[in-house]
C-alpha cells in the first residue's frame, strides 16, 4: 500500500498500533509512548500522524485544562517522531501551541535518534534558524548536532541557547570558566557571539561577579591559551566598530579592557581606535580617546594622526569628550611645539562647537601657540574665527590679525520666517459668487477618504462638510454610492441596524464627519439624530464645553437635515482658512436660500454669525443693507448683527494653584456690553459666553480623551483666539507640569489665527516652550517665530510668564533653554533676547552670593543662550540682578556664562 493511501485511510481510522499510541498520548504516559514508537516502522509512524494532528487541533482551544496539560508533552514527542521530513519535524517541534508544554530534550533525542545522520543534521540546522522567540531548547539542538556530526550552527538562537545553558548548568563549586573550558565548542561559539546582536543584554543579566563573571572567565581562558588572544582582540574591536545596543558595547568594552592589550597590540589597532573615537557610543569613544592620548604622548602617534583624530572628536556633541581632546592637544603642543602647524588648525575646529566654554578653551590654546606658526597656518586658523561667538571673535581679532585681514563681521540682521498669508477656501472674485465645494460626488468621496485616513485642517474639513451637504441635496443616492468605498471599513458601516450601538455612539458625540456619513448610509436612526439636535447630551461642566458643544451642534444638525430636509448649502462655510466668513458671501448664501425656499439650520446660522467679519465697517454696513433687503427673518437677523461692532474681549483673572498658573475668562455675564453671545443664539452657542472657573476644573474630562476636534475650535470663534486659548490653558499647562505629549500642535495654529494675542496665547506658548517632549517644544518654537514674524509677539509678557513658571516649578530651565536655543538658531537672536532678558531677572533674584542655595538645574544653559543672543545682536545695558549670578563662587556653568553675559552687556559700543 502506498504512503498516500495509508495516510488517507489513517485519517479515517488509525491502525490498532496507532490507537494504542493515541491512548498513551492522551494519558500522558511518556514511557509507553517511547516504547511504542521504538517498535514502529517509518510507514507505521506516518500512518499515526493524521490522528496526532487531529488531537493537536482538539487540544488547541483549551490548552490550560488538565487533559491538555497531561497530553501535550507526549503529543510533542510523538508528533516529532512520526514526521519523516526534516521540515515537518522542525515545524512540529517549534509550533506556537507546543511551546508551553514540551517534551524533554532527552525524550526527543531518544525518539529521533534512530534517523540518518544527515536527516538529524538538517533538523538541527532548521531548529537553529528559528527565531529566539521559538524557545528551542539548546540541549535538543546540541544533542542533534552531536548525534549527526554536522557543522556547528552559529545562529542567534543557537548562540543565545548556548549562553543560557552555560549559565544554567552550574554545579556546586564550579565556575563559568570551568564550564567554558569543558565545552569543546567554546572557541567557535565565543567567536560567533561577537557577531550576535543583543548578546550583551544576555550576558549582563545572566552572570554575576567573581567566579560567575563571563568577561573574567574569557580573559582567564585567554591567558591560559584555551582561547586565541589575537582572535579575541580582533573580535572585540570588530564588535565595537559595528556598534549595536548599549549592552553589547558595554560587555565588549569590558572584555577588551579585561584582556589588557599591550602597547604593541594597541599600536596595531590605531586605525580602530581612531574610528571608535570618532563614531562609537560615548563610553567606547572615551576609552578609545584615552588609549590614543596615551599613545600620542608616548610618541606612538604622529602629529598628523592626532590632528585627524581631533577633527572627528571635536565635532562630537559630548562636551566631556571635546574638552578631554582639547586637554590632550594642549599636552601634545607643550610636549612638541613644532607640532603646532599640524595641530592648531585642528584646534580651530572647536571654534564651531555650540558650547562657548569649549570655544574659549580652544581659543586659549590658539592664543598660546599661534606665534610659532607660519603666516599660512595663521590664515588657516583665522578662517575658522567666524565660527566663534561674537564676544570671543572680538577677543580673537588681535592674536589672529582679523582686522588686517578685513574679516570684520557684518552688522546683525534678524532673520524671521515669512508671516503666513491668509488663504481662501475657494476663489470668489465677485461678492455674489458662492464659495465652491467639490463639484462631483466622486470628488467629495476622495476628500472624505483623505480626512478619515489622516485628518485635515479647517479648510479641508469645512470644504468636505459643505460638499456632503450640497450633494446630499442634489442626489443623495449618487453621493452614497460614491462614498461607499471610502467608508466601507468604518466599524459602523455594515453593523446590524437592529442593535443600538451606533445610535449610542453618535448620540454621545458626532465624531467629526462620521455622524453625517453614518446618517447618509442609514446607520443612525432619525430619532437618535433628532434627539441629539433638540436635546444634546450634557457633559460635565469643563473649560472645553463651550467650543465642543457649539462645534458638535452644527454636525448633528447637518446629519439630521441630510436625511430629513436636505440643505442646498451650508451658510457657515468660511471664506478664509482661519474660519472668517466675509459678510457679502453670507448675504449671497441667504439669498440663495430665499430663492430656493429652503430653511436655514439654526446651528449653521449661529455659527455663520459668529464667523462673519465685522471689523471692516464699510463692508459690514453695505452687507447689512443687502441683508435687510432680502425680506427674510434670517436676513433681518444678519443685518442687526452686522450693524453692531465687534465687542471687546472679556476680562481675565490670573489663578495660581501649586505649580500651575492659569487665566480665568470672566465671561459675558461679567463683562457688560460685550455682546458676543446674545440670547438669540441657540443654547449650545451661548455656552461659549459662560465664565470658566479653573479652580473647580478636573484634570481630565471626556474631551481630554477625544482631542481630534480641538484643532477646529479656533474656527468656531475666528478672530477671538484669546477666548479659545483661555479654555485650552489647562491642557497646555500639562505639557510642562504633567509631561503630557501632543497638545502643543495647537500652538502654531493659534499663532496663525486672527485676533488679539493676549495673556492666554502667551501663557500657553510659555508652557509649550517648557514642554517635556522635544516635538512639543518644536511646535512651541514654531508658534513663537510665527507670532514674531506677524509682529504680534509681546516679548515682555512672554518673558514674565516664563520667569514665573520657572520660579513656581512648572517649567524646567533646561527644557526652556533647548527651546529658545532652537528658536535663536533660526536667526531670531534679537527676538529670543527680548524674551529671556525679562525671564532671567526673577530667577537671578532668588540666588544667594555664597552659593548655599543651589540654582535651578539648567539655569546656566539658559544664561548661555542669553549671552549668545546678546553677543550676536550687540545689545548693551544693565540686566537686573545679574550680579547675584556673577558674584557666586566657583566656575560652574551658571557663573561662567553669567560673567560672559555681563562682559557683553558692559562692553563699550565703540570697542
């Protein structure tokens, strides 16, 4: 009977011998299973395999019950033995459902041991090539290698398994060195371990100190001659050059030090040391630097080699390495003054380091030795002087002859990014022309897909929403058909309408455009939408409630009207990307409603009124006359609205609680005559005028977890970013105080928005500049530069806020220093100086001259940025309380940079 026929028949009914094997496997009787397998031929084993596979499927869903725990180890062994192909055996042994309860390696080696040697070797290598997560026992792989006599696998899984086996086979009194010495494959596997990424992490936690230290054991075997010393040194060097995880570098560096290379061996690897000093991680580079320094001072390096090394090291960001290199160069120059021609140009590379302390050290070296070089070398060094800070460059003019060379610096010019230009949503050359939405349903579907996939700005959102409303009015069936591919993967798309999950989901919040889409596809009941429009859910009272509920009300209304009384267009679609709506355009839309006999939506009209521009009185009065002439209630309402000038902002109160400083908008009820939110607006829009009591606000609310709509809130009240910023201050403060990530994305949008940039905008920006995460600080820097470019930055106000936040512990000086340094590096040194000159005095005021009280960590870095800005811009004058930092004892970063700042501010303008 052929093997195929036998397998087919066995799938229906196992032979008697197979029945006995299956019963023994189910009972977990390992000895009986092994005995049965020993007496089977290959054909009989193949015949048993289908039944074992069926048992595996049966046990898979309930792997933790008693029957599975009892049967799995024996099933693991029996299935491996009944496979006759190496690939099938390896797959069975490493199956994910087999890992938690495997047969012992000894049992597996017994049931597999009667196969051909080549077959065993094939299985061994297939197992070794599995990922480490497959949890293949090392004893099984090594046993198969021993039985087959095949070449030793040196894969990651095999090496990791070997390392763990060495660690786990401890006997009383033995050591790692003894275990390694007894293994015949130690030399080959040690070499392989150097090329295995991640081995350092295993060695770090598996081995202790003393007799159980892996590094000491390898060093001991090398001294004995068991391991080849030169090969080990070469392998260490290659591994360190390759880099990898920090744990790998740490272990290989320890081993390299433990091998104690001789001076001759160090000289043989000069190129390696130089490469490590240039590119390796800091700890490895530091060791390479110390080795090269010792060689250089002993005459083992030429001046040219030392200069090449310095070129690389002096460009590294680690100050400790750079300073050590300058110290080494100073020693080399004192040892051999004739090397100045080679070394001084290398020293000058440090003129471009961001740390002015490093620049000053390099300049001192140049000043000390520049007199012993030729004019050509002097000119080469002088060419790097432009990289020095302004104060150090002035100091270098004499020694380097910069004045004679005509290389005086150009007068400072502030470099700010171009101010953003207002962007229209659609071209409208004539006042009567309506803003255009996507012209076809297919275009609407494309824009919907883009918004659902990656979001979009106000312009994209409003244009797409208007397109949905317009095309639902023209041909809802065609729109739905075009939208189908765009929404087919939304969770609500094909859910059974008998369930109410969709109603509850969209009844609690519209979730952007999705409520309109779900309504168009009939996935939300009309009654649920009507309830959301007439009786919207009342969330907890929080600072977000006003803009959130106004934004949501318009979306619920658009969804409800799309399926009950479609609207020809939306009134509130803005003219500009900022959210502002031109009055003539709104009048034209109301005229279109009049012509078609359509009824405007209450929320849509309210939003249009809040968006319509009123600051151009001539345009507003002309549009008011046109609106009144329409003869409709909505036209009369718009005319009355346009006839009233834009009101002033409500007053605010400053509230300090712990390390958090917030502003409380007083609200319309406390600002008589503001007129922002009259009673004729729907209730959801009148919420915008309620006061915000930050002292009673909870840290988290429902809006905190759903922030995707916050970017659109500035368009709910365009031209009034202060009102919106005041309601988002609690979120922005968490960037610095609670290390929250992501909210700073709102800051650039605030900076680009219209309206006054007052206390709330500047305080939110201050929190962003002190944010925990670098990407948030970059967002704040962008906002700072945009405000400055638009002429809307109040540097004194921002500086005062920053000083207060640093003093109360909300903002850490080091984070702030990184932010303002980034801003200054764009060319905005004068802008940054205007901010920090106000922020620093309150911090200096708290310092004591005797240094008994430690200054805030990072204050020295902040003063360094201030000094750099002062030098570059050429400002002069007095900075209050600066002497408190200057007069402190010692040479800390704060003291040296404060003295540098005072020197700059006191320098005579004619100097």
